[in-house]
C-alpha cells in the first residue's frame, strides 16, 4: 500500500516537473509560447509559477529564477504529501 501511495504522488510530481521544464524551454524559442502547446502548458503551469514570481524578482531584469525555486518547492511538497499519507495509512491501516 505504501509503495502505491509513493508511486502515485511521485509520478504526478514527475509529470508536473517535466511540464514546468518544457514551459521554461519554450521561453527560449521565439513565439513558441503563442502556439497551442505553449498556451496549454501556460494554463497548467503559470498559476503555480506566478506564486513564486510574486516574491522572486528577475535578476538583472531578464533572468527569471523563480522556476528553479518552484521545482525545488514542488519536490518538497511531494515529499511532504507522501509523508503525511504514509502516516495516515500506518495510523489507520
């Protein structure tokens, strides 16, 4: 049971991690974020990234490091969810 909880949360975290990286890589290509895939990724990723952009301004006006911090936070959140769910399963299971 614990392996299943870990697998589900870890897989969801990995998928979202890849979506964030793909969205960041699209920013390096001209007009890529205006494509269907770019807009779709923006709808999925921008709400999460905007939380970090409120607190972390771009360095030098151009370099946005908020996605890096967001990726670290995503991993810590996933680890926390796994720990809480394992505790609940061990408590009631």
